[in-house]
C-alpha cells in the first residue's frame, strides 16, 4: 500500500474485493503474498480454476520491495531506489 508520495490510502480507499463480489465474481484473497512457498499461489489458482460458474479475481497483499533490504522494503524508495541486496536476488 505504497505510492511514490506515501501510502495508498492517501488517494485510494476502495474495497476492490467487495466491488467484484457485487459484480457476481468469485473473490479469493491471499493475505500474505510475501510468502516464499509457491503452494499458496498454486492453491489459489486451482481454486479459481475449479469455479466454472463465474469469473474469479485473486487479490493478493504484498509488501513493495519485499526482500530488497532495510530502508527499501515497504517504502516508496522501492519505486526507483537502489536495492542493497541486488546480488543476492
């Protein structure tokens, strides 16, 4: 929830999941998209594919710059800042 100027709640407060649910979509959420196990993502995609009656949206919360190092992760610096651990990525 970061923009160049700060957190996204400065300009955006919509509940996207609620909007799509109102449209009749199947809404799946991954609350921690920063996890390293692909099982979480594979399970969500499998669940989405199993829904054949309506479209599905998967909403995933992540941390901008996740793994980029202290001072960058979770901040607007991840938009164009230097990643301190670029060699390790």
